[in-house]
C-alpha cells in the first residue's frame, strides 16, 4: 500500500508541475486545504538550482519562483529550449510570468531593457506595467546610447504609464552621469523623447508634443520664488545642454568624443581657448563679449557664439591644455555623443564646468563647485530660461527613492537637489553612503524648498554616510527644522566630523538658516533613529530635538556616548517630561554599566511598552545588587510588554533572577523577552522553564534564545525548550558555542 501510493503521489506532483509550466504557469484552482507550496519549491530546485539564504523567510514560493523565473528568462540565464516542458510555441514564459512580478532588478549593462521594449514583447511590457511596483538597479556599468534609449522607453512605460512606485539603486561605485541623471529625471516624472525615438502611443494625441501648463511649469521650475538658487540653475543648464546635443543630428566639422574632462578640454582647445581661462575669465572679457551681443534673444546669442567659434578655430593647434585625470570606461564602450550646432562652445563650457566639479578630488571639489555655480549665476540668458525643462512633459512620478552606495558627484548632487525641490509626490527618501560631503547643505536647501511646496508628501528620510561636514546632532536639528512634517527620520554618521566649523558653500544660503541656534519649532516626528560616531555627544542638543518632538513614539540611539551619567539622565528626564507618547525605546552598543539608576528610572516609566538594551553592558558592575532592583521595578510595571536584553552577559544566574518577574505576586504584563547572546547554558534554561511551570503564568508570548550555549548539553536543551513551548513561543537556533570561548573565559 505504501509503495504504490508514494509513486502515485510523485507522479501526480510531476504532472502538476508540467501542467503549471507547460500550460503557462497559470494559477491553480484556489481551494481551502489545497497548498501548492511544495510543488513550487521543487520547481525552484529544478530550474533555479540555487538555495535561498537561510536567513530569508519565504512566505510564498509561487511568487518567489515567478519573479526569479521572469528575471532569469529575460537575462538569458535560463535556456527555455533545454526544458521539454517549456518547448511550446503557444507558451510564452515572459508573458505568463509577468503578471506575477512585483519587483524587477536590472543589472550591469542594462540587460533586459532592450528586450522588454522590443515589439515582440509589447504585451509583456503592458502586463508588467500594471503588476510591477518596485524597480531595482544593481551593479550598473557604463552603457551605450542604444541601451540608454531603451531604458528611457522602459522607464516611461513602467513609471509614467505604469504602477512603479519605488526605484532603488544599489552598489554603483563609479556612476555614469548621463545614465544616473536619466534614471533620476524619469523617476521624478519628466519625459522628453530621445533623438529618433517613435512617439509614445500611450501619451495620446492630445498630450503628444504639448508644453506643460502654467501650473506644471511653475511647480517644475519653482518660478513662484523670485530667484532660482544656484543648484537649480546648474542642474537646469546641464539638462539643457544634454538635450540639445541629443536632438541635433547634423555632424560637426570637427568630431569629438563623448563629453569627459579630457574630451571637453580638447574641444575647448579646438576653439583656441585655455581651460583655466574659461573657468576663471577676466571680468572685462566676458562683459565685453556680452555687451557686443544684440538684445534680440537666443538667436543672436547663438549666432554670436557661432562666429566666435569660427574665428578661433584656426588657432586650435597653438596651445594644448594639460589633460586631466578621468575614470577609465568599460572596454568596448564607444563615445556616441557629439557636439553640434552654433552654440557648441558654450555648451562644452557648461559641461566642462559640471564634469570638473563632479570629478575633482579632495579640496578641489569645493573650489570648482563654487566656480561652476558662479559662472552660471544668471549671466547666460539660456541658463535662466531653462529651455529643456520647459519643453519637457510632466507625468506620474515615484513615491520612494533609495540610493545605496552610489557616490554622488557635484553634478549628480546638483541634479538630485534640483529635482527634490519640486518632487511633491515623494514620500520616502533614502540616501545611504553617497559621499555627499559639502553637498549636504544643498540637500538641506532643496528639502526646505520641497517642504514649502503645496502638497508635499515627504514623510520618511533615511540618511547615512561615512562622514558629514556637520556634527550629527546639528545635522538632525537642521533636517527637523527644514522638514517639520516629517514622520520618520533615520540618520547615521560613522565617523566624527572632520571640521569643527564647517564651511558652507556660498550658493547654499547663509549659514544661519542651516545651523542656527534658535529653537526648533514643533514638528510631527514619530520615529527617530540615530547612529552616532565615536565621541561624547552634547546632551542639550539632543534634548532640544526631543523637546520639539512631542509626537515621538519610537526612539533608537545607537553607539551614543555622553560625557557623564548625569547627561544621560538629562536625556531620560526630557523624554519623561516632553515625550508623553513614547512607546518604544532602544539603546544599542552603549556603555550603561555606570547608569544603573537611570536604567531603573526607565523601567519604572509607565508609558513605555517596549525597551531594548542591546549590548549595553548592563550587568558588568554590581550584578548581585542591580538584578534584584531591576526585577522589582519590572514587577511593578504593568504597561511594559517587551524587554530585549541581547548581548548583556546575563548568564544562568541572571536568567533565574528574571524568572521572578513572572511570579504570582507580580503585576507585570511582559509578553516578549529577548535573551539572545547572554551566555545561557542548558541547565539554567531548564530551571527557568520549571519555575515558569511552577508559577503557572500560562503563555506569555515570545522568547528569543539565539546564540546561547545550548549545544553544550543537547538533551537538556531539548527538554528545556519542550517545557518552555508549553508556556510561550520559543525561537532559537543551532549555534556553535565554541566561537564564544573568549567571551566565556572573560566571565569566569
């Protein structure tokens, strides 16, 4: 009986898998009690041939398989013709799996973008536009013009006419400026067809080729303000020159390569000008050239620059400027863009200014950035007119933007800041390890401008970096002051500020409105997470932020160090007086061995529902006296629901002392306890389980036991966990305690 039934089961499962794959990966009939998770897991093992991470919790194997299957077929890593179940002309793997795809990842040389916008996959792209919510870019490399044009059409379909609401970029060590700006502008809702591209049939006849309305233009260009700041002018001029160069198709007499530092200098040398002189022109030379130009408009400006360029052309061989360093491009990449038209010299100058400002190293970055912004300080009518943005159409934009480990040059930072100032649909912004440096001041200006826009939806900001020109508490105060409607703020700086008095860029506004000493107005902050660098932090600055955040519900401090326990007590007293809505409080990697009275003060707080002391060295001093005091405070607290104590060397003695919290005379309502990484042995855990059984408290929730020394006696550990599972939900792991031998010796 057992043999045939088992054979029949596997045969039915195999036929079911063939039906799922060969008949279009269709959804099985949904009936209560019928689960296909095992079949989808086996299909994963057969086709993907990879094991998911042990840390990953897969809730639906069907969804995971469909997304991975779509991506592998799109990139060509799965050969459909090699599987007989997929060899059917009536079956399209991309089409039938596209409706199950919720997130799509594009890697390296934009593989898959060209295939998706191809005409045979039109139905695939239409289906993907309605199902896809998240678009991710990982490990991008330099791409050619054709791939970028395909990406432009793909983003237009998925974002402007689709349902994509989140764009994330990961691990891009040397970003290509043109590609990065393309992704940013398309994500912000701007659309301008590339050269030679077919008109979008989804835009409709009414919207095709139209200019934005007055409301769109004012929102896009920020014309309600009397004057645009330098960041807006720089980014606008950059986009204008790039769009001009792509649209024009007439070849120049003197061909040039794709714009880089060296190529731009060579093009300036063709005109007989010196690069340094162009960056810092004498006042009389530019004024004289501008006074000679007729006041008829851009046409006169264009003709004048054309005549100037033609006069200087014969002197091209007279002087050759010294080439500057630039990053090496990927092998096989061709410079496909050329400079054309009568205004080529001024366009090259603009691009040269931005490229130099974006790639200069160390101290030169700040100097060139100021020169660039000074050169564009309203001197050129075409820069003030913003021709490219005014002819762009505004479409739907994303609500979540994430940049992880993407270094931002000055050029990229200016573009991002310019877009942020009017990106009213943006709800969440994550900037993680982008090397902002002094560009943080421009970011603060753009966030302040965005906050003043009607309909601003930005409610979550996550900012982390290795260094910051502002101390972290000053930066937090500036962000809270610039975005009073922010709900979630997560900020981390790994290393101390290199400057005690940071130099604010001249075009970023006066220092007073960024790092002022005035009080912070009341804000709507509900969640604040701060990761501090080494060094003592001024408690009054942190208290000023807490006082202005009356709606704060969750506070997390990581690696915070104060000059004395009194300063830490001042912070806790501020929380008690001003943050009456605080529910969750977390401390990580803080030395609280000398702050035991302050810890007891927290445990007696009747408003907190969850407290975390993670690797805080709580029981390093006076454990015999401190543990009973801590247990007594917890027994009298009826509002505390969760206590997390990972990494505090609690040991068996401390665990047995905590068991008294659940005694019969306790009024505690604790239902979640985390005692991971606390040097707990199996015999101590067994005694803890017996005491819970003796007091008969019933199920109290979750107990986490990760990375304890339970492998020293496996039999006792299994018995202890069996008893504990009768009263709570136990979460543990099989950890090798031999790795913690040094920690064990230190506690002997």
